[in-house]
C-alpha cells in the first residue's frame, strides 16, 4: 500500500538510530513497530491493529505516524487498501463505472459486512485524532470516509453484501444512515480541501453520484433510494 511505504521510511529511520550491539530488544517500541509492519505486509491487519493499540492505549497522546499506521490496519481489516482504491478510481475514469461502484469492488466477493462498517468508523476516528495532519493523512481520511459511506449504505440496502440492492426502501426510514453518509461526505470535502490530489474530483463525485447530477450537496433518503435502484 502507498501508506505502508511512508511508514517503512519512518520505521527504517527509527531502526537506524536504535542502539547497536546486541540488537533491538523484542520488547522495544522499534521492535513492535517492525512487527506491526511485518503483519501489514503479510496481510495480518488484525495483528497489526493489536500491536498498534498496545503501543497507543490513549490515542489522544499517540504520535501521528503511529495513528496513521493504526488507521491503515483498521482499513485493511475491512479489505480496503489505499492503493487498490486509487487504482479502481483510475479505472472508473476510463469507463462508465461510478465512484460508488469502484469503492464497493474493494470489498471483494464476500461483499460488505456490518463489521466492516465498524472498523472503518474506527479508522476514521483514529485519523481524526491527528492534530496536525499531513497531506497523506488527509488523503487517507478522505479514503476511509468514502469507504465507510459505501459500506454503510451497502450494509443497510443489501442482504448479500452488495451484489444486489433489494432493500432500497429501508434507507428512507434509516435516519442514522443518512446522518452517517452526510458526515462522511462532509469529511471527504474537508480533507480533500487540504490536499492537492489528482483524486479530489473522483472522491467528491460521490455526492454527484448519489444526487443524480445535481442538488444541494446533502443526501436525502429519496435521493439515496433512487440511486440504489439504478445500481
């Protein structure tokens, strides 16, 4: 993943300044960070999350790079990898697939589970604790919010993880869902306003996708229902 390469650089620097001689203590912070990175590389995102949570029992005082790695692990648990999403959006530009559909493809053949919605919400909350986010942090937060929006909608409107949307009517009465997706769209816009990214337009298009090409920027139940009927 793109973010992992950034973390690898930070980790490498930390290991360079670690004490030399008997090697790095397995209980040291540097060793634990290395184990977390190895877990990420092997696809053991839950293991990486556990290590980072142990290093960061209080997220409010955790270093920003630790928080970004923790959030990346939480996104990975849901099947969302930043590099994969950006590649999907590139493909969407060349074809007729919408941004929503491109993000939905990230969840694979098993589709979206309720647990995915929860872990993505955790990832967003983790990133929101970074007090001075970098461009990379802002892009990661925008992507996590986009993935959470797609997962939350799919969890409510589909009984098979996103293969079909037979419960479109359910979104009309689910006020919590509408609150969540509008919060996600607001977060996407806020995060992308702070970063110069080629993917700004693609992620912002989530609003246009659901509103059908026009509107006030706030998704209503009727707009979401109509959108789901067209997927």
